[in-house]
């Protein structure tokens, strides 16, 4: 089976033109002045809500798609819109600048406004009420910086006092050798105390784009022995979702990554407020919160106003949605959601859903399934494909293929062609080196099976440095299942380290004729 896999966005929406606008990137590497009156020239203020509204961007789905298509023709899409956003607002942040609190700020130019800041309750260890965090969107979210050495205890005090059960982490602890935030949780199956609070790491579940960790929060044994009120003797589970696909100072490669991430979070029993953090707590954090708010508005049928949403966020925490490309990504996710929706289907509902989409529409005489297929293939622009042949990791194995992320990890699948004579050694080398120990091969049953398979039981064939033995073979009705032992020469190791058990699956019914599928 040959495969050509490409990386793409919604090409009909995302074609780039040649018009150039003034760049607007601002890394906020120094304090930002308060003299920003000129920023409000093109923005209308709704007095009753204090929200800056760009009326032109309030839109239906069709208007939004047309607006995005127009902006995507610019070299820097949404640059004019980004420049109209308020950089700082005339709101006090007195508590953040007090000498006893400045050490708790990761940056001296990202400080929580007084009116929306999270205020901690004093406890037996600390009388301070300060943490670099703000309530967002009627206290549905808490946007905060990643915990530092001096704020670890305060972070968990906040979680405990507000009874939060969901943490969304958008940054790794270390990026490019630089500390972005402390690891504020214990290793799996371990406990760790933070002041009067104990965190137990229950389990970790790995997915291709995120890691889901579950913790239990409670008061420490020492604290409980001192005699406390009954309501202190409690505990609950906290779910932390760490999104792995968001590079620092950049955006995720694909909008569907963040959509799948949000859908996974919404499947949980969330108690608000939800804690959201990156390193500084404004760029990735603001972008995520903005996307989540707008998706909820879409779901409820409200008009979408991205500029108003970002501006409202900046009224509650300074510099939210820090870069132009983050604003562009917000639009990309909204478009992706409009075009694809949430197609996650429970396994038990697949037969019912399949029957539904096979039904033919009386007016168009075309099934929903056919409509969906056309929606997919219509997005492909043959001139903008990055073919699998360019996959760097496979080029060194002289292979034409592509890695595909699976539900549990990155590069879970390798899609390639059945190796021709002379390329089988490269094929085996790639499988062994990369740890792919299950092979599903679709081939013409009227021809010969793949050349890496011995023909008879207990037979061995030698291909370069590899000796392949057929240990067992079984006809399972819909496929032939073969167990193989692959031995190879390795100067650095001996014995069992030089042997791999590989499973081969040869499905019946897949013909060489294109578009023909088996009827099992």
C-alpha cells in the first residue's frame, strides 16, 4: 500500500496573498507605557458593559468564514485588528507593586489588576493574600502565571480555597533549556506537601497531544492533628490537562489539536473556576480562554466578536492574547470548528451513526456520507502538499512514508508502501529502530505476499543483517495473523536485546482496484 500524506490547513480559507501590512509583534520584553489613548480611536465603547466592540466583526458563521478568507490573503492577517487592541488600561495594580509581592511576579510588566485579582485567605503559614492571578469571565476562569519557587505554596492555597478541580497547563516546565515554571506536582504514585496542603499523584494518562494527570488534594496529616474544623478534613480529585503541542512564542501546528483538547476537558465534571496557566499567564493562557469562551458562544448560537472578547480579557488581565499570530490562531480554531464540528462518536453509537449518514437526501439524492467526503477532498490543494517523501526521519531509511499521531502517543502509526526488492532491509531497520512491532499489510491476494514474510512455518529468511523466522500462522477469517521473530546483529548488545517479536496482519478482501473496500 502506497501513501502520500500531507500537512494542510483549510486551504480554501488560508491562501496567502502579497499585500503587506506593518508588523505588530510585541514580545513585551520591557515595561509598556500607559499612554495608549490612540489605541481606542477605532473602537466603540459600550458604556453599559465597558467592553470595546468592533461592530464589523460581530458576525454569523458565514460572515466569519468570508472575513477569515479575506484576511488570509494578507501577509500578516488580522494585523489591523490586533493593533486596535488596548495594550494597557488605566486600571490600578497597586498590590502587585508592593515590595513584599514583587518577588512573586515572574515579570515586572505582567501584573494583576486590583479589581480582578485573586485574593487568598490567610492560613497558618502565610498572611499574604497576593498571587499573580486574575479572575476571568465572571470567575469561570483563573488566569495565572506558572508557579515559581516562591509561589508553589500560594498556588495550591488558591486551588484549595477556591475548591478548583481542573488545571489547564499550556507550557512545559522546561523549554529549550530554560525553566518556564516549577513542577508543582509530585511524581506518579507519590505525595508532596505544600505548606498545609498535600498533593497525591494518582495516575497519568498519555495522549498524542496532551497528558492527563489526576491528583488528590487534602490537608497534611500534621495540620489535621493540630485540631481543625470538620470542613477542613476533606479531599477531592483534581484533573490537570497539559497540552504538549503549543510551542513557546508560537501557536499549535493544527487547530484540531486544541479542539480535541477542549472536547476532552469538557467531557469531565468541571467545577468552576478553571485554573489556566502558561509561563507568564497571558499569551497562551489568554488565547486558550478566548477560544473556549467563543466556542461556548457558538454553541449557544450567539454572534461571534473576537475583538470584543480579547478586549474584555485585557480588561481583566493585562496583555491577554499577546501576539498577532495568537489572534490569527483564534480565528483558525473557530473556522475549524465551523467546518468540522465535534465528530467524536462513542463506540457504541457507531452502527447507528453509520446508518444515519448513509441515508440519501431526497432533494440532492446524495448521502450525508458523500457530502462529508466531498468536504474533505475539496480542501486539498495539490500545489500545497508536503509529501511524505520529505519526512526527515524516514529519508535516512530511504523510505517513502509518513508518521501519524494516534490516540495515545505521537507517531503511533507509520504509513508506508510495501517495500520493493532492495528496500526491505531499510524497512526492517526503520521498524526495529523506531519500535514498530505490528505490521498491517494490504496487498493484492493474487500476487506474492510481502518479501519480508517467510513462506512456511519455522522457516527463516536472511535479509542483510536481519534473520526473520515464522513462528506461527493463523487464519482468523478476516486476516492472516503471523508471529515473527526478527534477529539482528548489534555490536553493542547481545542475546535477547538483539531479537524482536513482530506481528504481521494480512487482511483479506482489499483489492488492488482503487476505492474498492472489503465487505466483511
